[in-house]
């Protein structure tokens, strides 16, 4: 149906499985029982903080819902959420504020 043979599909599945195992084993298997250097631990502390903005920024600046055009409601909600996050240092409050602001601005037709 897709034009790909069963052997090709299974080769891709096995290759992805081996790749996923290798990536996870490199951290869990090789480094799992060792103490990491302080400089690495200091850098890893910021990983979680960087992931959410990296996921949200493209949806704010170039949303598919508007055909890639910047939407004032999304931009305003993001700025408001950024301010609340900076002020409160609370991820739940930041997400809730951004969500509420976006829904409210879209309901107002902005």
C-alpha cells in the first residue's frame, strides 16, 4: 500500500530501535553509576528550562493556525506568560496564565 517492502520497513524499525537503545545506554549504562563533573551538572540543570520555550516559540511566532503569520493574541499571551514566569518563578502559574490569556484574547477576537 505504501510502496515500501516489508523488509525495508522492518529494517527501519530495527535501525531506529538500535539507535534509541544506543542513545539511552550512553547515559544510563555508561554513566549511570558514575558521578558527573560539576560543570556538566551545572549545565544539565538548565535543560528542562530550555525545552518548553524551544517547543512554544515556533508556535507563537509562526503558528500553522494563521498560515505562518504572527498572531497578536499568541504574542501577547506569550509575553504575559513570560512576565508571570519571571515574576513568580512558578511553571504552573506561567502555563496557566499563558493559556488563560490566549483563550481570553481569542474570545475577544484580538
